[in-house]
């Protein structure tokens, strides 16, 4: 059974993935699928993508 912090992180990760998909960003800069990334890596990808715009 997951603890609460795991569930919160999982929810935040899903939120970032959904935001990236809405921006038509489908793979990380190293060509991995978004779900393969850690929460920290997802935040970095999201920030990098937003800052490039």
C-alpha cells in the first residue's frame, strides 16, 4: 500500500504529464516516454519547455 506522500507525488506527476501532453510535448529531451521520467525529471522538462517558448 502506498503512503500518502507517494500518492501526492503520483498525482503531481500525472498533472505535469497532462500539462505537457496539452502542450503537444510527448517525449523527453532524451527521447524517453513521459511516464518513464521521475517527478524531478518531469519538472525539469516542463520548465525547460516553458522557458523555450
